């Protein structure tokens, strides 16, 4: 997948592809570019709960801004 820089609203008529990982396989936030997005498929306890997380460069945060625990 290509990487690009842009500003403004995001729109896709064909959907988005977001990598899905478990908490154990989520890369360290410092190992990815700021703004990288992943879908986490569990809550760290093995339960099937899904959450979109975004790297701030200092932490993974949820799409609502809460730190990922």
C-alpha cells in the first residue's frame, strides 16, 4: 500500500483498507509514522472487541482520543 501526505477531509468511494491486528501484534507506536491507523481485534484479554487506534508518535490512542490500555 502506498503512503501519501494530504490535508483536508478524507473520502473514498471504494472504502478503506485498515490492517487488523491483535493487541499482542500491534507495533510499537514509535515504530510507525504519526497518524498510522490499525484495527485492534481484541482488548488484550482475548475478548473479541474491535477498536480503531491511531499513533500520535507518543502513544496509541483510540479514535475518540482515549489512550489504549
